[in-house]
């Protein structure tokens, strides 16, 4: 398996623009997680899905952020409109049986909002 | 409040020397405990985890960790460090009632001197 795939790897955009980050989990995994990593706040869980259904989105910072998982092999994290403070590395991770098993992380998307 | 603390931001050791990275947690009940490693530009990789049972846990790459309930600690150790171990190390915890809600420490950056 290719592991968790994220695209793009780097994204530079201007304030106010819409940003869409993409994730393809490992085939067969039923849990998908989105994290954000910043120097100030470290690594934070934003939202996670089980069988394509959002279970806990309490970590989503505000309404500008939204996440979807239309099928078992694809998820998106959208920021609209983007702000400079959204600049961070966004990781997607997947696992089988949730927290009982290892979360496999993707390489991350480095987002810079100018 | 629930928290996980890694007291050391940066540690430098010589190649071949032993290593201990500290992790302390504050939770109502013993959570699930994890150590992850992040190499530059990469996602996180699980080194080891503790759910229950033997308090000394063996992981990949020659790492081990010891759970000490009395000290609320889960320190990571390696008897002989290799240059390839240079990376960022994260301790993470997840409550037993929701083991998908994983919280990460701030990380410890390890530098290995030749």
C-alpha cells in the first residue's frame, strides 16, 4: 500500500482565498483524522471520521473550516476564507479500529497564507 | 485539566550514548499512551504504545518506554543512539473512554552529535 496520500504537499495562497486540502487514507482503514501542527499550538486534532461519518469536530477552530468524507477513499479539509493565522502543516491520518491501532500519518500539507 | 507534558524542548546526545525522553500526563484515569517520531518533512510514525499489562513496552527501532503510574510518566529510552535517530519525538495520550481523542505533547527535538 502507498500509505496515506495528501495533496498538495505545499500550498501558498493569499488571504481570503479558498483552500482545499485532500487526503486518501490507507485502503481498508475505517477511521480518518485531520490534524494541524503549528509552532505555537503544537499538534492538534481537528476532526475525525468513522466510516465516512464525522464523529468529533470539536477541534475545528471556527466556521471557516469544514471537512468532508464523501467516500471511504477520499477526504477534504476546506478553509474559506483563509487567513494568515491558518498557516500550518495539516496532517491526515488513518487507522483501523480507531484508537486501538496505530494511526498512519500522511506527509502533511504545508499551508502558507500571505 | 487533562494535559501531556514533555519538559525537554531540545536534547543533544552523542552517538552511542543512551537516551531518555520524558513525558508526564495529567488525566483522571490512566490513559492510553503513545510515542511517535517525526523526521523532518515527514508525518509521524508510531514507536510504541501502552494500553495495559507489562509496564515496560518495547517498540520499533530499539526504543522502549516505561509506564510509571505513581509518577504519571511514560518515558522513552534507547540504550545506544544512532545518528538516524535525530528527529522530533512526541508523547501522546488518549482517554480510555474515547481513544480516538489523542492529545500530543509539544515534542522534544533530538540532535545526535557524531
